C-alpha cells in the first residue's frame, strides 16, 4: 500500500509537547553562554566569580526546564489550568531563585554582581536567541523545521 503524504495535523502530532522541545533547544544553546560568562566571572572576581556565575547558569537552566514542565502540565487541563500553571510556576520559580540566593549571599565564595549579571544576561540572551528558532505556525508548533525538512514531510507539496 503506498504511503500517504503527511498532513499538517499529522506533522503537528509528531511533537505532543512543543514547549519541551523548545526548552531542550534552549538548554542546548546555553552552551554558547557558559564559557564566556564563566571566563568573565573568573577574570573579574576569581573563583568566587566563576562559582557565582555557574550557580546563576544552573538556576537559569532549571528555571526554563521547570517553566516548560509547568506549561506541559497546564495544557492537559484546559485554559484555566494553563494560566494557573504559568502564573503559579512563575511565582514558584522566583521563590526557587530567592531560596537559592538568600542562604549563601554572605558566603565568601559568592559574588552578587557576576551572579546577577549572569542571571539576567543568560535569561534574556537565551530568550532572544530562541525567538529565531521558534515557529509561529500551527503546522509546526514549537521549533521551526530545518531547511528541507518541511518538504520531506510532505507539507506544502
């Protein structure tokens, strides 16, 4: 029996959780931020700066992973559950960052400036970089297909 070309709905069904795909892609792209930020923290503040920067990077990655998990959970329950998960997840993730910083803020190895700059730069930088790779199409929810991928899937043919 000949294989039928995939339609837009079957392509969309390939990725049941596009937010998880986006979060994984952001984690993969974070590698480009790690080395320059750790080097800047180490050059400016020594080991304390590098450790503080590393903590900020880890918090950002956990933050994005938890955000994607909250959205995935919320989408299963409808629009009200999605909005509750997004808002509640945001408040919870802010509490996690606060809870991670408050007990260590006075330790000798923690430097606030490289931590804060790394936290802000990585959050904003990853979001800006990722906007170039997120699809605004219902045919491809989540990430844009790579060049040639849409034609091989039978979309637009």
